[in-house]
């Protein structure tokens, strides 16, 4: 018969360990269980018993969990891990626009397969080379690793894809990025070169700089 000392060393039941894990991560994927030796079947039972809720295919949260304002970005990044949050969604994340896009804008490599996520509102834009790899930040959102282009890179992207989002949105992002201090002039010029829109952005950058000097 096990002694009291031995009983105290026993690990908590698997159900409790999974619930503790999902509370710590907020969003839990079945593949997150493997490093802890936890069972996917127990995860499914917790869902059937109402102790977990699904937030999209293969994404679980504790029942009644309140996620952050960036839940949709976290869900999109969990479902499309090779995507990078860009353009209108990146502007919204960095508070550089008043718009609230209905879709999550994701940058994918030109050769990457389009995600088959029909129940998730995605807007896919194809990037390549340095325009895809440079200026990427990583943020933890509800336990999910989310990659987002930084403010200056996002502004340059907006000018590159101005026909998709509108020049007025790009100009608003440039003004707000500069005034808020989220974008330095050096970074704006750098990413304008990376995105090959230096000539396009030049008059707007010079106008912003001139306005600053007049103050």
C-alpha cells in the first residue's frame, strides 16, 4: 500500500493538467499536448463535457474564457503559422488606422500554398524576398506566437499595395506613425527601399519632414 509520502508525489489527473495548461496558454492546440505526454482523447472528452470550447478547428480555450482584442490574429496565426500579419491588420494592431478590417490580412510567400481555411475570414497577399522577410516582429497573443510587420515596414507595404487599400489609408498611416513616434524617418526610408517604393514615398516623406521642421 503506498505511503502518504508517495501519494503526495503523484501528478494531478490528466484532465486537471490539460485544464491548467489551457488556462496558462489561453488557446491550446492538440499538438501542444505532446511535449507534456498528455492525451488528445482526454482533450476531446473535456470538450464534450463542456469544460473546453472550440474557437475554430483544432483550437481550444477554457469554457467561458475571455480572450484579448487580438483573438482573431492569434487564431489566424495558429491556423496559418507561416503567415505574417500585414497591411490593414498590422495597421490596426499598431494603432495606425481608424479602420477595423473584417478580415485578417496575412502575407504569404508567392510559392506558398493558399490556406484552406474557409471558416476563417482571411485576406491573403503575396510577398517575396526581403519584402517578406524584413521588418517582422513576434508577439505572444493568447499563448500563440504571432508574427506582425513592424510599423515602418507596414507603412511602406501600404504604399506598395496602395491599389489594394487606397492611398488615403497609406498617407494616414504615414502621418500617424511619424507623429506617434512609432516610425523614425530612417526606418521609413529603409523599408521604402526594401519594398521598392522609395520614389513613390519620397514626396510624402519630404512633406512629413517639412511639416516637422515648421513646428
